[in-house]
C-alpha cells in the first residue's frame, strides 16, 4: 500500500509572509510522525493544508491518495483532526459533544448508540458524561477532543499540539493512547514543542521558519548533528557561561541550577574543552558526558541555521 | 492622569484597527440623518389612485385631471367595479379609489347636487387624512366655480355658492383608523427581522470566534448542510414569535384577523427565509459576534424607517423607495397587512412573494459563493 501522506514542495504564503516554504516528506502507514518546530515555524499551516482547509500557494500534497487542493472533501472523509485549541462546544455536555461530532461525521444513529458509550468508557469519561465540557480540566478536555476527532475511526489522524497545557501524567497517558492507536494501524501526524514527546515519535521532521531542516528517526537526527554534551559542575556558573560561549566549537552553554550543560559541535570533547577554558577558576569540579537528546539536536540545528543566515 | 490617557490611547488604537466599527462611527450618523430625513415626512404625495368612472363626461375627466394636478394623487389605472377596487387596494396597487356615479356630468351641468365617492385604504391611518382632505377641498373649490359660472350665465347676482359636488369619503379596512391595527401586524415583521437576522448572523461568527469552525470545516459536512442546519431551528423560532405577537395583538389590542391564517403562515415562510438569508450573508462578512451584531442593528434601521412600518411609504422620495424594495420587510408588511387587515388572497400578493423569493435566491447564491470550507 502506498504512503498515506506524500508532500512535494508544499508552500504557503500570507501576503509577503512565507509561512511554509518548499516542504517535502512522506509518512508511512501506522507511523507516528512528529512535526517539530518553534512558534510560528509553520506547523499548523502545514497541517491545515494537509487537511484540505487551506489552499497551498505552491507544491502538492496527496493525503490517503487524494490531492488536497483538488479533492479536499475526499480527504476530509478519511482523516481526523484535532485543532490547536481544543474545539469543543463548551456549552454542551461531554456526551452531547461526542454525539454532535459523530453526527457531523455521518455516523448512523445505530452506530452512534453502540460506539459512543464504548468510547466514553475507553477514555474514562463515562462518569463525566453529563458534565458540561467547558467545566472540564485541561487533561479531560484534551481526552474528549481526541475522542471527538477519532469517533469515525479515521485511518489518518492529525494532532496539532495535543498536549499544550496538559500536566505530565496526563501527557504520558495520552502518548500511551496514541501508540495504541498507531499499533492498530492508524497513521498519526502530531506537532509539538515538547522534546520528550518528539522522542516518542517514530520519525520526526524539523521545521524552522517554514523550511524543513531535517527528517528521520530521533536517533538519526541526533547522530547527524554530530554533537556531544556534558554536564559540568563549576564554582561560578555565570562566569563559566561567559567564558565558554565565544568558542566556535561550543554550540550551546545552558545553566541548570549550579551546573552547566555544554554542547559541542563536530564531536569535540566537551569535558576536555571545558577543563582547558575554565582552568583553575571557575574550574571544573565535576564533569560527566551524557547522550545528546532531540532538544540538543534541535538547538544545534537552529543555531547553525542562524549562523548560515548571518553569513549569507 | 497618565494611566487614564493610556487607556484612552489603547481604546483609540483598537477602534482604528476595527475597520467595521470605524466605518459605523462615521456611517451611522450620516445614514441615520438621511434615513430619518427621508422617512419622517408624513405629507403623503403621489398616492396611487384608481378611478371608477361610471359617467365618462367632460366634467368627470376634468375632476380627475385636477386631482392629479395637486400632486397628491397619481392615477395608476381605471377600474370597472367595486370588486376591482377591492382587488387594487388589497394588492396595494392603489390606496385610493375615486368613484364617479353615472350621469354625474349631466347633474352638475343642471345645477343639481351630485355625489362623488372617495374610497380610502384605512390600513395606514396616516394616509387617510391627507387623501380625503385634499379631495374634499377640490370638490368644494370646483363647486364654487361651477355655481359662479352658472349664476353668471343666468345673469343672476353671485350669492353664496351651494355645494354642487359633494364628496363622500369611505374608509375600507380599519374604518376606525386605529393605530394598533396598523402597527401590530407590522411589528411581527420588525421583530422577525431583528431576531432572525441577528441570530443567524451570529451563529457562524460564534463558531469562528470559539475555534469550532475549523473543526467543522475539516469534517465531510457539506456547506449546504451546515448552513441549512444552522437556520432550521430559527424558522421554528420565527413562527413562534409570529404566533405570540398575533395572539397578544388580538387579545390585548383587539386587532382583528380578517384573512386566512393558514395562508399567512404559509406565506410567512418566504419572509423568514429571506431574513435568515440576510443573516447568513452577514455571517460570511463578520469575523466576530460583535461585528455580526453591529451589522444586524445597522440593517434594522432602514427596515424600521423605510419599509412603511412607521412612516407612510407613499410619502418617501423615490430613492428611499428604491432602497426599500430590496428590504424583505417592505414586501412582507404588504403581505401581512394585506392578509390580516384586508383579507388579501394569494393572487393579490403574488408580486410581493416574487420579490421575497427573488431576494432570498440572490442572497443564497451570494452566501454559497462566499462561504467556503476553507480558512484564510
Ligand atoms: N491566516 C493567517 N494569516 C496571516 N498569517 C498567518 C496566518 N496563519 C498563520 N500565519 C503566519 O504563518 C506563520 C506560521 O504559523 P503557524 O501557525 O503555522 O505556526 P506554528 O508552527 O503552528 O506555530 P505555533 O507553535 O505557535 O502554533 C506565522 O508567522 C503566522 O503568523
Ligand atoms: Mg500551531
């Protein structure tokens, strides 16, 4: 079977602002695909084009076999989409919301009667079925929104920052649920700012100022940056930051309480560098190299992009 | 002081960014001035008049010419029976009918008293007085001229002239000229305009504002299903309001319902549909509920002033009347007053229905072109 999402040179401008510029990628069936990028990177704009509710300025995208610009309505029949702001009717109850979305997606009364109680049960919402949606807490709203977006069992699911404003425990539960959905064969495309979430995706695409910077599994992406990271304890954190930052091979120095996180480019040994630069004072009291994570890779990528931008 | 100025400064920036509000701040005074200036003019001129001339003499034609010369009457046709006068008044082709009896000219020639009849539609009491007063004075003036001429011809001294031509006014429909009878059916139209337009205008803006519109347009629902589904409940609201006003009107204000109630309910759907279409049109323009509300209020103004609800439509200058023909209320007022006060039939109201259906159709086409299941 062909890939459910094929994007080729997709672009979108708003007036003179280029929100998405020449983005290409493919998403495989049953994959959890993460779109990672800072605010305003163009994540939501990309999702909206893939959902067929925003016309691309250039390029094309095929979603579940249909061109999003030419056959948006066919696309819509096969996807679920959870918008960045949970789009619930705050004045309807939990069950009424679900009933409404089930109806809008064309579920017959009989199907609705069978599926809605089952979905409520699965999401743990049965006890809150009559609660007005506006009075739910963030975590519950998010669960309800997810159930609403998937009530018609779409083969492809778009989630735009689904965990914004949700506590860590709920986020974990949410991700466990996403993985269950994906292993049942649903393809999931999710945008996020959270690096720990990015690491839970099968594959990631980094978007920055509308352009796609890198794409691959989290491990591949981290490896490609060729960075090393160490946690260093020093007597004067502020002074150490000032001393280390100017070094071209230092990608980033970030204070964490009384410790420093030093990331170096081109596989330079961060501990050796720190010992050399910090000398006796403020000095290196303790040092430990750690495995770089997606966040380090992301920061490195943004920095190198900024340097390239400044150079040109 | 500084703090207060900060607030004022912020308020000014916000007002300037909100183009619609800015436009209304400048537009409303100007438009209100024009509307009121046009509308509050109760000396009715150019009253559509039909003539039922059973005499066809030089004298009867002369009288009609003099009526037209006053500028108050506009002869739009000739009829051949009282039956046809009824049709003309109910379909609002005319508001006044002049009835000339047989042998009118001969009687007057002979110096004997003859009587003209002026039938006036009483459903708009403001028109009645102007219409009868002018005709009365015309009759009196002509009487004097005729008397003087005759006496001179006979070589007799001119004494006090006798009234040769008497004019008998007859008010059909609402003969007591009660204002409630005129206002209550009109109120149905005004209240429906106000609520239906505003509710539907806000219905889509509300989804937009709350972010649920994006969730809706990403579903496979058709735009038609979405828009019709949105207005369906309000059709019921419209009928409920109409029933309430008519019941209270007849119980409390003793407004009689002369015509067929089923016909009224049937035909009202044209107006309800037109009002909902106007609301939908606004909802495609408005980004927020507040804008939708402003547009609806703005729309209500010409409806109240120009439709004939308060001020006689006949008294308005031509531009105001042209404008009013594109307001659904103008046509619905004729329908509901026609049925409730005059017992008008479907055929007599057909031209108003054609207008209402046409306006609805145009708006629906515009709305479906403007409303797309897309963002920005
Ligand atoms: N309808 C619009 N009109 C004008 N500009 C827009 C519109 N929608 C998005 N933009 C701009 O396009 C750019 C990308 O926006 P987008 O919402 O896709 O970013 P994002 O990656 O989703 O950001 P966030 O993480 O904050 O949600 C931004 O600069 C935004 O201001
Ligand atoms: Mg976004």
